């Protein structure tokens, strides 16, 4: 039941709140799932920072998007409110992302406040229960949200939970070396990340929405995007050691770049620029750079459930799906004569495949959100299917 509530609540808020403006002023309570720090004992660099990738996307000359970023680093018991909060950056690509003055006087300008949960402790507890770190996520986040609402109210502010990827070290491997992981161990990690871990993130957002129903509280589905990308795109051909530094796992530049694609989509409601150019010093794997647009399009589908109209502007055929949400069956309205329909679950697995049939029987599907693909020789389109 908790899972159902989380799914419906998150989907409701996603469709209810308006899209963002061209400028987003952000403040993040974050950890290494957002910014892997440059230290003497790691391979971190300026490209293991999602914020820097957002800056690089917005720096494209014809991109009207801009972002500012302030942040505090640490696990959630350490998170505090201004003026104790501080800016923490390894490298910021100014002027596109600028430091925010840590005080309430300027905090009213922040219109996106983000929280990055840990990936190793909290998910063992209900979000409203006390974790091993001594506090409950819901209690702490509501406390912070209320402080911001009281001291720096902004009617347009979004509060977001940035769902980073789950811990990898409990699934196998040795000597903190990602290259020692077997394919079965990676598959188990995928299943957890797209299953119970994802459910926990959705439940956290749902509980926050219940606590403060008048506020815009959303989930940024970073974990789902990068895990699905690793499972179903050319990214799966990249060796684990080239994606991860260790079994925490702290990612390398390529992994944070993938996370940044998802974060850009979640922040701005649009795809990153199609004309994005890579610099060699950013150290992104060539598998990703040579398939950039395909990967962006795939992550867009995972997060939004549909491709935007410009993707198919040359196609005459369009289909609609109704009812949606549905209980027993859905009907496809299309002028195509020869086509196939595939329905994918949250793990990217095909749960329905049929050809040239208008009515899709879904009564054996569990409650949740799926991706429906309609494919013919001419087109390939996707949309979100919700089963209630």
C-alpha cells in the first residue's frame, strides 16, 4: 500500500506543478552522490560534480537556461539552516553557476531546495523512523522545509529529493574494486535500485507531501535514470572500473555526467542541448560521447514517459492511449496498420508484447507506472502507461 501511495502521489505532483523558468536558483543539501569531492586519496575531479555539468550545459551559447547553486555538504543529521549553512564547491563554472551567500537575507531567491539522501543507511528504515544516524528523514526534512518557509518564503519554490544510486558494496566485489563484480552481482544491484530503493525514495517524497500538502515537493529520479541507462543502453558496454572508482560507489566522470543529464531534465523540464560539445579534460567515456543524443533521448523517456513532439516531427502517424490511468485494458488509437506494442516495467523488462492489436489487456499487471512503446517500420514512439 505504501508503494501505491508513493507512486500515485509522486505522479500527481509531477503532472500538477508547472514547468520551470529559464533561470533556476538552487540550494542543495548534498553528499557525494551529487558531488564527489576532490581529495588526496580519490580520483575525484571537477567532472565528478553534477553542479559543474549543469553549468556546462547552460554555458552553450544559444541555451537560455541559467542556474545558480549554493550548497552544504554532509549527511542529513549535519544539515542546518542559514546562517550556519555554507557553500561547498570543488569547481564552479562561473558565471553560469554562482555561489550563494549563506544567510536568510538572500535565501528568498532560492527557488529549488534539494535534499540528497544517503545510499547506505536510510533505506533500511521507514523514512519516518529513526535511522542509525539518530534521526528520521521525514522529521529532519520537514524541520528544514519549515525553517525555509518561515524565514525565506518563496511561493514558487520547489523542494526536491535527489534520488542518487544505491550502495554497491553489499552486492559483492573485493578490495573495494568494481572490476571484481560479476554480472550477476551487478544485476542484483540493478534490481534493488529499481525496486526497494526506488520505492523508499518515492515513499519519502509521498510522506513529505502528506506532511506539507500545500508545497511543491518532487522526486528527482536520478537513480532510476542512470540504472536504466546502464541496463538498457550502450553504457552497459563500459567496464565497471571505468564507471566507478570504488564500491560505495563513487562514480567517475562518465557516471556523474549521466546523472547530470537526468538532473538537467528534472530541473528544467527539457533535454540538455543537442549541440553540447565535450572537452577532453572532462574525461567522459567515448561510448557516451559518441552516443550522446541517443542516451539523452532514452533518459528523457525514462523520466518523462514520452518523447517530445519534435522527436517525431517528420512522422505523420501519431497514437493516443486511453484510458490512462487504466484498470483492465487500454485502447490504442492509431492509423498504422502494421505495428507492435511493447510494455516495459520499472526494471526495463518487457511485460507485454503484441502485434496489430488496438486493445491491450493489462489486468495481470501490478499497480504502477510503465512505458508503452509503439513501433513500426516508420516510427518508434513511447508514452507513460499508469495501471491503477
